[in-house]
C-alpha cells in the first residue's frame, strides 16, 4: 500500500506519472513502478528504493504512451524488492494492476488460481488481482473488475490497465482512498489529492464499493451492484502543502483520523470466518511449543513500551502465563532470566529502534524465541525475529505516534487471544465476546472522533498550564502513561501519570488549586475507588476532566468535565480511551503554537542507543 497515480489523455504519460509519484513521496515508500502501453504491449518498469532509482532506469528511453499507471509501495505482504514492487501483471502480460490495501482472502484465491494454471512471481497479495482479471475477462474490463470485487475480501484501491482496452483505465475502491482528477480531454487518478493539483482542482472522491471507468473524454462511475452513480464535483481549495495532509492542518491530526482504517487493517485476515478464534499464521510455533512457554517478556521503548504494558495485562489475563515488561534500553543490562522456554515480544513501529534491536539479539543469544510487532516490512527487527506480526498501520509521518500505538494494542489483543485459545485458558464464550467487540472498535473510534468538543473547552481554559497530571487504575493507568507522554512531547507541558491508588504516597503534594488532572475511569471493577481518588484531587482544588464509558453518570457528580466513550469490553477500553488523549495533546500543542509534527529534540525513529 501507499501511492497511486494514473493518467489517460493526449500527453506523454511517463513524466506525468513520475511527477505524481514525486508529489506522494511524503507518504513514505520502499519501491516504485509504472506500467504503460507501448509498442502494442504493456511495459512495466519497477525498482526497489527511492523514486530516483526508477528515474535512472527510465533515463534515455523515449516513450510515446499516453495512458499508464504508477505506484509507490509500502510493503505489507512480501519484503521490499523489484519483484514485489507494483504494478503486477497476469500470466500473458495483458493486464497490469496497482493496489493499496490488503486482500484478506488472497491465499485461497492464489491456491485456486494456481490450480487453474496461473503462475505467480511475487510474494504479494496484490498479484491475485491481475490473475483474477485474466481468468474472468470476456471483453469488458468494467464488468470484469466488478466480478473481481465480488470475489475479494479486504481493503483496496486498485487501478487496472488493459492491453485489449487501451483507451480506458478502470479503478475500484473499498476502505482505501482513491480520487479521480477531471481534466479537459484528459483525466487522472491518484490515491491522494497532491498528485493532482498541478493538473486540476476538480475531482470525484470515490466512495466504498464504487468502480470508475476513466477515458480521455469522461468518467463513468457505478456502484457495487453495477448501477450508475451521479457524482458531485469536489473542487479542491487547499494549497499543495495542506493537500499532503488530506486537508488536515498537521500530519498528526490526519493520522489520528486514520486510526479507524488502520485498526481494521490490523485485524484484517486474522479472525476466522465464524468469529470463534484468532488466526495468526505468522506465529509458526506448534501448539505444544506454545503450551510449554514458561514466561513471556515484552521489550520496547516510548509509546511502544506503553503498548507493551497493556500487552502484559492482557496476555496474563487471557493466557495465564507470567509476563515481564522492560524498557528496551534497560533489558539487557539487568541480566534477564531469559531462556529457551521464554517467548520474547519486541515492539517497534519502525523496526529499527536500536535498543529494541539489541534486546532482540540478547534474547536470541540466550535461546529464546522472538516475536516482533512492527509496522515496517523487512526492517532490521523484522529480519532478525523468529516470527513477525505486522501492524499494517501504513506510513506514520508525525514524530508523535498515534495510529502506531493503537495498532500495536490491537496486536497485543490478537496475541493474547491466540495464546489463550491454544493454552485453553479462556472460555470460548468469553473469547467470542471479546472478538466480537474487537471488530467494533474501528467504528467506535469514529464515534469518538466526532464527539470530542468538550476537549476544546478544556484547552481554552488550560492551554497556559505548565503542569498536568493523569491518573488511572489498572488498564487506565497504562493509558494514562501514554496520554501524559503525548502531552509533554508535543505541547511541552510537564505531564506525569500516576496510579491513582498512589496519590497519598507523595503525589498529592503536587496537586494545587487549578492544576488540570485527567482522570481515566473506564474499568468498572475499579470505578468506586477511582471516584474516591477524583474526590481527593478535587479536595485540593484541582480541575478534573474525566473519561468514562457511556451511561456512567455518577462521574459527572465529581468531575468538572466528562467525556464519555462508547461502551466496550473493559479489556478493550485502552484503544478507545487513548483517542481523546491524543486529541487533547494535539489541541494543546496547537493552542501553544508548538511544532506539532516535529517537536523539538525528538526524531521519528531512534536508531542509536
């Protein structure tokens, strides 16, 4: 997944494709490629690495093609390589496809296509698409793509170039963005608006289930049932820099709003069809090996460490195996009791975090198996771990992690449920209930994003504060730590998180009149104690903003401001609770005129100890 461009019209296509891909470089990528119809054949050029590597490959070649497609890839299925780069073609080279997203059922489709005589070259899920088109094609590319969309499951923004129909491009969208640019005697496609702005500001925004037929003379759109769709023209008023952010003011805010899609992608293909169990084919351990695990260690840094804290709680609760959690920079220096009966889970968004990589190597030296949770395919940690669970969050540009954290949480739940199933430690009814609620988290995050106005009032009153405190119990305490980190790293407000039960052990000395306290109260079994803790800080004249689940009205009697989140299983609350805290940190930083995406003294990936 990453960047898509397409063009059809009277002009030479290659410069347009390369320029469009250049405009999408901010999204991050590991390879790039183009396909065009030249000399009565589909020509494909694709290379691993930066776009300049592809430019060098094309340098000196003269092309006359006026229709083509281009792609920058962020690897999900298959490591970064020339072969795995897009576009992908069918057996005969009659169709070329580019694709963002994840085809959840690609393995059974691939097996079926192989049985029908198709040959595959890459490790990607995308390659099933051109072969399905080849198998179903009967002379109408639009109807063929419609048929393919009924066979595939998952998310996709795909564009198809066909040798037999050189006068058109066909595109389809489901859960991945795709935009049509409307020109005069020419038309364009892109996954994001910046690739279009130097050509046109008039666009169609494709919706889920829609298929577009693009010719030089016009654009026709149908829905998933083949019915015509009348599209309204969206005129883009953003400037180029803002367009890169999808109309958001900052990448961080864009990435906060991408979390529903990212959560869905992380879950994609990892639940069996009847919702009874988690399927993690990536963990190639036998049931006996899993049942023989004596202890689990989790090692990570920063936000990933906070995800690991939730993981410790979840895995112990579900799988009933002891879990230790270490900051990676401390792990190998304390001579940890890791051995061949241990499973070590390392968590890193980039897969290049130096301290986490060192913890991985130390664990392997001691004979442990290592499971990596990371976002970047073929990163150092992914290459060296025994098993890899990719978060599939997509590129994260802002230094402060948001969607990386929530997708790491999703992976922790998947690991806990998977281990519990094999170890027989969680009743099936409980497992089914948690899985059912896992599937609803994406939509519930959307609800939160649309209902956070209370934060604006809080920010207006307290953006000038130099101190803030976060309190919570149980899982709420682990999320409070992430909330405090977000606030301090981008707004520069001194923020600390405390276990609410520790207030009387020193922390209350810091609570004075008007100091803001963010109190998390989503855990029903600890709710009454949490209310008592809120009363304690209110007695010292603190101002409290509380987070609780829908319907919990008692909290309104003790807090100054209350933000309710949708009800969910208590174990899953961290995914929902953190979203308002991300928005709080973001809006505080904006109000204080801080550099939200690149806070001072910090880098996205810490690759030195």
